[in-house]
């Protein structure tokens, strides 16, 4: 498996400590990327692309999503949790480590969605740090690295959350197209999510791009919506890419090395 190259980061944040100052290696890595820190990113900067993102997984439907992406030669980003819809993210007796490695080896991007999907704005500082570090630990066990991109649960990360996530090396990403597939997860209602996605792309121009929220834990998303989105992207002449690609950020900036403690 080929993993993106990453720069050495040195000593970062102890799992139960306070946010530590960034050393020279960390600062060099952060300045190597043009993607802003300390703010919520909701739009792509590269024209003509669609960044499909899938939150809350991995789950039993994720493998099918990966199959569909392969069939369309499409890339996407998976913002994963460690203890939300599943447990045992780094347990090799479960399917989850294999799915995570398949994401990376297939050229998709793995992002953080916190350990157990807590509201990072209402949580206290200690809880925020624990939510980040527990997922970092599990992903490092599986991938030998952890994400530099974070999707806040409930799409909320206010000022102190922004400051702390910045200090921990994360870029924070939301979306500008919400399929709301979690509200329409039945055969009779999924058409609403299809229409929301279709209307966004149909209203766009060639130079537009889109950052799309959906969920690989929803059955009708994986049964119906994903293939529709991929077909629509092709029909409209867009390219399906990762969040990093839609922001012009090379793969070497998508991940961080495990923290030393």
C-alpha cells in the first residue's frame, strides 16, 4: 500500500495535556499548505470539481460506496468516527481497519469527525482534546498517521474550538451542498436528497465547484444516492475529487505523523 508522504512533526500534544507550542517542523508543514487554518472552510477553490464527503463511518455500507467510486474512477473523502455507528475501529478482527486502508490505498482521503460525534462547540476543552486524540490514536494504529482535516460534528466549531483545532494542526471543513440524506433514508424519500444534489449542480457553471455532505452509514444513500451523484457529476462534466484536491492541497498535507507523548 502506498501512503502519502508526510513531513516529520516532532513532539506535539500529550493526550491528556494542554495544547503545546508548535515546533519548527510543525510550522514548516503548516506554511507549506495554502489551505487556511483557524477558520471553517465551506467551499472548494479549484474550479470544475465536486468533492463528495461521507460522514460518520466506516460502516457496513462503506465497502459498497468504495466499489462505486472505483467503478467511476472517482475520489472522495471519508470523515470517520471511532465510536459512533461502530466500535473497534483499530481492531483487526473487524472490517474497519481494512476499509480504512482501502480508502487510502485507493487515493481517497480520510478525515477526522471526532471520536464519538460530540458537539465540539458545547464540549469543554478537555473533552475536545480527548475526542481528537482518541481518534488520532486509533487511526495511527491502522494507518501509521492521522488526518490533518477535520469535519466538526453538527457542522459547528466556534472560536475556542477553532483555536484548539488550529493548534492541533487541523484544517476545518464543512460543505456548501447538504443532501440531508439522514432525513430521507427510505426508498420513498431519498428522491429529496437526489433533487437537492441535482439542483445544485444544474444551477452551477463550468467554473463552479461543490463540497457535498452525505453519509456512508445511510442505506439509501449507498443504494441509490451515491451512484446518482457519480453519474450526475460525469453528465455535467465535473470531476469527483477529495477535499484536499478541491482545495489545491497536495496529498502530503492531508495527514500528520503520530504524536509523541
